[in-house]
C-alpha cells in the first residue's frame, strides 16, 4: 500500500515470534520535508 495509494498492499508477512500479521508499506516519495512526509 504505497503511501499515496492506500488501496494496495505491497507485502504481507507473519512475525515468526508473535504470529502477528505485518503489512508493509512501500514508500517511493522523497524525504526532503520529514514532517510533511510523515503526515502523508
């Protein structure tokens, strides 16, 4: 689920220790302004 497309999941995994499901967000945007980037 790229930050600018929340309807897509990039990767799904399982934590081997806890068994929790982990969703991975792929982020291709620049980090020039960290505060603005984190708000996106």
